[in-house]
């Protein structure tokens, strides 16, 4: 019973983390049809930025921990904003309209460049940023110990899920996005400025990527190579749910989160295998993921 | 035309083979690994011609490497020819089985599924403690039909073996490109429904390409395992696939030779950069890839073709 409960809570916490990473990736793919490998770099930059911010805020000061959390998140997202703007305006806008797989390779090239840029800026050492995690404390439920920080993450993920689907359905910009997702050319013909929509979407996606890095910074050791690991995980989540679908990313994150937690508690040897095994299994049955309908082939 | 490029290719291989004893040792080792990797790249080019990008070719590379290493470890059998051949065969068989699945996918979905499959192998290997988990294990020193060289002689023998397998593969792939199935790659890329209206099964054509790429990946992995003397799960990680894809894009799908020249260039620049400025290595890679895609989308091999065409038509 305790194992089942801890699988559920660990799974939920992990799913929240995965969803926060994946939502930016799936948003960018849905609107722009770009599978953005550089999303891993957004995550890494967000995490490094947050760790630096935590270092500044908590070092030698006795300020409020909640303020530190806020400062950390804002610092991460600001970095994401700048990085996204440079990327989209500087590089990606030149490759719009090229083959999808070519654009993947372009973002892969950007990812490689940014990996080294991280080392140039922050050096090779790792940055601890555990203060917000420690300050948040934990709740004991009998034998089960829940970290308050995990609860904050789950709430944040839920807010993002509800907020994004609300924004897509009920705001003006959300409606515009839906139109562009449905058919880019018709949307342009109706007078929607697709270029601006693209830029704004990419910026939101980049900020979400950096946000995921920022909120994860206290839970992990911020060190080299975190982007490399995260991006394939995010791919798995997004591929399971269906690329471009936010509900899909949510369900994908839950599936991967619970499966991984179950594996960790029951058969730790298959932890990694399970994630990609589930991804392959879903893709075999539904090539386009759970929440995306098959596209008709065009002649 | 085809004959001429075969002759040039043959001469190039012969020159590379003859030159080896006069080259410094490290050049020979570097070229061995570069040519072993070039086999994997050649497989990617076969797929790329049909518009397919595999972000999981490291699966076959790793399989080939582990097959070679494991057979030598379990049975003590160390003949390089047989081991590498077995690596290729296992790569081919696995590609054949996975092909039934993967040949149904295109574009980004093909890339994602192949990525998932290679990450499954990585996940399994990382957690298999009897195979050294993330550390991997070392490969026994190979023999060549009873001949058991050491050090420099071993390096040379491996180099010649790699060259020989590369020459055969280059010939084979060149011949395949001239068959009807090979020539159908570009039409499949442009419009596969029309190809089906011609009465050809596109998924069958792609299945064959997947198997060819799998065999080449297995051979390359087996050779690399022998040359490096060590195998570890990173051979299956997605960044390994990424660097193969990188060379393929840089070289371009235009010709078979491009895979070998591209891979040699890649390994050369890598060892140079690792020596002088390791912190900029990925940045150099990324920039080169960006510049290639933006300005020479057909790959560097196309520059040569362009030059030749200009010569053929003096204005």
C-alpha cells in the first residue's frame, strides 16, 4: 500500500516536472512545426540562471525564501526570453518553410553551440541551488514524506495546463494561434500576421523551457549535460501524447511519470528502458501519438 | 561515368592502403575509426536519399560493437574478419525485424521512433551490471586468421581490414544506387504516392534501405569496437546518432565517396579541436552544421559536383 502511494506521489511529481518541460516543446511544434532540439538548451540556461540567482539571493542574506523562489523563476524566464528572441530572429526565421527534418537539424546545430556557450559562461563546475527546496520543508503523512516543493511543482504544472488550454480557447491570441495551427496559409490570407504569431509563440515556448529548468534547479545538481538528458525525455513525452497537443503532453507526462516511478520502486533495473519502451509501444499502435489524428496523405 | 568514379574510388582506396605504413601511428588509428564511422554514415546516406533522417542509427553501431565484444568475451574467439562480419549480420537481422515496424513511418516520426529504439538499447545496457553498466568493458585483442599482431602491426592490420570492408561496402552501395530500387529513392522522397501508382511498394523499398543501413551500422560498430578496444553504452546514446547525422549532412547524399571524405575530415577536425580548444568543439560543430544547411544544403560533396558540371559545360 505504501509502495503504491509512493509510486503515485513520486509519479505525479515527476509527471509535473516532465509536463513543464514538454509543454513548451509541444507548443512550438504545434504552431511552427519545429521539433526544437534547442529546447534542452533553454532548460539548461534556465537552470544555470536560476542557480546563479539563488546563489546571489541566499548568499549572506536572510531574506524571505518565497522571494528567492520568485527571483529564481524570473531570472530563469528572463534568460529564456533573451535566448528565444536571439534564436528566432537570428536563425530560425531563415529556415521557415524548409523540410521539417532539416529544421530539426538546424535546432540540433543551435543546441550544440549553446552547449559550449554554457561552459563559456558558467564554467565546468556544478552549481548547487538547494535553498528553496530546503526552505519549503516537507509534510509527513504517516510513513510517507512529501516535499512541499514537489507539491508546488504539481500545482504549477496544473496551473500551466489549465491556463494554456483556457488561453487557447478564450483569448484573442489563443484563437489566432488555433487558426495558424490549423492552416498557416489560410490564416495568413485572412490577414493574420503569421510572422508575429511565430515569434511570440517561440518566445513563450523558450520561456517555458527556461522556466522548467529554473524550477528544477533546486532539485538537481545543475551541471554539464543536463540539457542532453532532458531533451530526449521531453521528446518521449511529446511523442507519446502526440506532437503539438497540450492535452497530449499532459497525458504523456502522466504516463511516463507513473511508469518510471513504478519501475524505480519495483524493478529499478528497467528505469530508463520503461520510458522509451512505453514511447515505442505507443508509437507502434498510434504513430502520431495519442491525441493527434492521422494526417491524410497529399498527392 | 559510373566506371570512372569506380576507378577513382578504387585508386583512392589503394593509395590509402599503400600509404599506411609510412604514416605516423596516430594517423592510422584515426583513419581506422574515421572509416569505421564512415560505414554508419554511408547507411544514413542511403536513408537520406529517400528523405529519411534516422536519429537512432547508433542502435546498430552499438549492437555491432557489443556483438563483437561479447562473442570474443564469451567464447574467446578473436578472429577479426568473422567477428566484424557477425556484427554486420546481427545489425542486418535486427534492422530487418525492426524494419517491419519502422518502414511505415516517415519524416519526423521516423526520426522519433528510431531515436526511441536506440534509447531503449541504451537504457538496457546502462542497467546491465554484468556488462559493466555505464563503464562498458574492454574488447579482446583481435587476431587475423591465426596472425596475432601487437601494437603498431595490430593498428595497421585493423586499418587494412577496415579499408577492405569499406571498399566492398562502397562498391555494394554504389551498385545498389544504380539498381531500380536504389534509383527510386529520390522519387520516394518527392512523392511517394505517385511511386506507388507505378506499382512499387514504397514500404518495401524503405525496408530494404533500413536493412542496408543496419548492416553498415553493425559493421561500423564492430570495427570501431576493435579499433578502440572498448565498448560502452554511450555508443547507443542519441548524441552518437547525432554526430553520424552531422557527418551525413555535411557530406551530402550526392555520392558514396562523400561519406568517407566527410568522416575523415570530421575525425581530423575533432582530434585537432580536442587538442587545441576542447571547450569550443561543439560550437565549431554546430556552426559548421548551420552554415552547411543554410548555404550548401546539398552537402559539401555537391560543391565538387557543381565544379564538374561547370567544367563539362564551358560557357
